[in-house]
């Protein structure tokens, strides 16, 4: 892109374009709107409308009824989509994550209720086993290792149940090799050709997921009867790698992903930018639970200006090239943006 040559001071005074709010708005390069947001939400199966999550103030678990009401609220606020994550009763968990494929399970009921309440709002479903396994891993454990191909088979079963319930976007977050191709093949075979796939293509093994594990009740890794290994480093990405992220994205695109995601968001803005520039494909960022919790904790202590910090953080994703951001702040931000 050609650029105009810079004049010399005082002919050039860059502060002229910052002197009032109206001119700052007029020349702003990146504008955040409610249409840039996907509301990240945890649902539960109990009678309580809301259950507070200590590490995520302001982002409680919602009942199916309240999730349906939230879908209506999203429609009013102009939020285009909601990402649903389940809190599963421990009694329903096992080493295989069997309840993930229950057609009458929590996720299916929540999706149906939300689509009935607000059909114009897109619903994104997490395709992963960790909310449903007693060991907290995203995959099946065999011989002390996460077994790739058997996990993919279970993910396909889960995804087809979600698609049948009315999910618009399947978002596999497991980081197993080959799962996008398997999902796309199964969707085409079963008549779900319009269901979209947003791949967690570059998902890093991150310390920023801690509050989410509390929110969905996945517990401490390694706590189940078959619990080995004790972390997710063998399948989620190493924080030191960037070129590998491009290979992961390229692989998922080739296998049929419609959109890709980088997770976490703020610590990986460089990855968002590289993916956006390399592939020109809709690229999303996930402002994960740890990012949310840090902002809320700092604001609670009076260390930062809460609303400004929230808006600034989300503006950073769009400035880096993200098409949109999954965030627990979505309804609050949409109200702030008017």
C-alpha cells in the first residue's frame, strides 16, 4: 500500500487529529461493534437460574432456561452468536466422556432452547471431551497417552449430536490431528452440509485456562482413575512456536474448516496477525477465562479502569486482524457500544 510522504513539523502536527472526540471517532482505523462479538457462556443442568463462578465474577453458569433468555438478549444487543460450554455433573462423567454424545444431554437441550428462543442468533458448540471426562483431558487415555484416532471417533459422535440439535458452528478444541477432515466427512454424509466448522487451529497449552476449568468443573488434571499424563502439552501447542501455528491452520483449512481460531487471545496477538495475513480466512480470537479474570481482579482492586480496559482489550483483537472475538464480556460490551 502506498503511503503519503510525511511533512516536517510544524506543518505536520499529529495531535491535530486527536484534539476532540468527534475527530478521533472520524479518523479511527479500528471500530469495535457488537457484530464483532461471540458471547462465551457456560450452562448447567441444575434448578438454579445462575451459579456464580468465584474466579469469573459477572460470568455465572446459566440454566437452560436462562440460556434461552440470554439468546433473546443477544438478539436485542446485536450479538451474532453464542458459544456454549457445559458444566456436567460429576456422576455423569467417565474416562470415555460417554455423555458427550447424549442426544438428550445438557448441550443438546441448551442448543434447542436457545434456537427456539432466538433462531436468528448463531450457536457455536465446543467439540471436546474434557467437560465430560473424569480425568479432565480432551482425549481418551490409552497406555498412559492421549490416543489420537480413537478420540477423533468420539468427537465425530459428539459433533453429529450437536449438529442434529441445531448447532450452527462446530468448534473442535481438542487439537487432535485429522479431526477436521473426519468431522467434515461425517457432516456431509449425514446431511449437515450447512453446518460450519470453526477450528481451534492454534490452541496453546496455556496457564490462562484455569478459571474456565473451575467454570465447567473439569477439576484437576490427573484426578481420574486412568489419569496419565498430567498435562495437555502432548496435544496443545507449545507457547514458543509460531511457524507451527501456520502449519496447524493450513492443515485444518485443507481438511475443510470454514473459519479458524487462535486461543488464548491477548498473549497470542502475533499469531492472530500471522494467521490473518497468511490465509485471508475468517480468523477469530478467544479471550479466555484467565484474561477475563485478570481484568476483573485488577478492576476490583482499583488498579485499572474497568470499562476502558475491557474495550481496549477487545479492540486489540480486531486491530490484530481478528474477524471476531469469543468473550465472556460480550453482553456488557454490546451494551456499552449502544
